[in-house]
């Protein structure tokens, strides 16, 4: 009788321990990346740093997205088996992959430009569905204010855009007006129209702003814009430090690790029970100033000392 009671007691303990273990299963996070570049690694490190503060026992599984359909199918199966609490994506391609294939798993993206235009979220404030994240957008008002610091007499600012970035223009015009500026926006529908459009802007504005539009800024057209703004001595604000390196006067850029920190904070909110649909998409909060000293000299522009002193990179 004693042996039977002991057996029953042991069996109950096993059941209780098993139930306790299943009730406290570890937090699993799948990280999807598109490459192994330093920028991607910095973003991942930033996110992990924040997540591990609140979830020290979190388990991470990182996968690189491969364009092969066979590999994609295998990866979908692998992630389904891993059954993550959520998916963290770095960049647009991994985010698109996650959005297309995991409708019922929370998705937190990072390092994504224009998430609304890309179709990832419904709006910045109310993303909707199962996805939100940390964008690399730099607020338009911050960009315009920096332009005004460099060009104190700035009244009219120009921009070229295509159908791809057209939805950005109405809000940018409102922001410009609030800052005492007029935004002259010209739509480029054909590459052959670029010279005429650029000439029109150059004769009508004191500076040209740019948006990251892959339909417009192809290697040939980018080179044309840079050469001709230089010739016409029109200050041109690039959309990244790489454009500044090629000849734009200046640009504002973001810090990848800081974007990762933002994404990690959003991950923690979701793991605490918040709905991704109700968590606003963040914009870059650590912003770096880059300028081209040679360009500044050629177009007779003096970068204010306070900006030159804090420049992240100066191209000469």
C-alpha cells in the first residue's frame, strides 16, 4: 500500500512540475535579416540589449532571408516549428517576408524607410494588424530646420519627386509652411524631363531638398543632379550620408544601434501584452549631421561653426 501511495505521489509531482514548466516556457524571438552587414549587426545588438534587460532568459534565433523560393518555404516551416513569441525584422525585405507569411505572430520591424508607402502599416500613429516598429525616417521638420540653419535667408525650398514618393509631398508642404517656407515640388514623370525640372527649381528656390526615391535617384540621374546643383551653386540636401560623400552639401543620417534600441523597446511592450496595432511607429531619435567641405567651398556656403563642430563626418 505504501509503495502504491508513493508511486501516486511521485506521479503527481511529475505532472505538477511538467505543468509548471509548460506554463513558463521561455520567450522565443525570431530575428529576420537580409544581410550580415555591420549596420544590420549594430541594429540587432541594440535591440537585444534592450530586450535582455526585461527578458534576460529570452531565446533568439536569427535567420537570413534567401531569395530562393525553396529556401523561403523551408524557412517558413522552420519558424513555424520554433513558434516564436514575436518576429523582429531588420530592413524592408525581411519585413515584407514576415508580413506575407506570419499573419498571427506579432512583427516588429526596424531600419525601414517609409513604412506607410511600403504598405507595412496603415499609418505611423495607428499601424494596424500585427505589425509596428522603428523606422529610419528623420522628421521632415527637423530636416527643414537644419536647412534654415545653414541657409538663413531660405524662403523657397525645392524638391523633385516621382509617383513613388508623391504621397509624402502634401504633408511636407504643410510642414514647410509652418516653418515659414514655401516648398516648390515638381513631379518627374520621365527621366528626359529631369534637366528641365532641375533648371526650373534652380531658378526659383534657394535650396533643394531630397527624398529617398529609388525611381528618381538612379546612378545616372543622381550624378546629373549633383553636378548641376554644384554648377548652379544651389545647396542640395542629400537623403543620406552617401549622397553627401558623392557631392551633396549636407545630409542628416540616423544611428543603426539607436534604431535597434527603439525596436527593442517596442518588443518589450508587445511581450508585456500591448497590441502592435496600437503602438506608434517610431522615427529616428539619434540624428547625425554630415557635410561636404569641398562642395561648401565651391558654392560659397559657410557651414555654421556650431554645426561643423558636431558633424559626424566631413567629406573633403
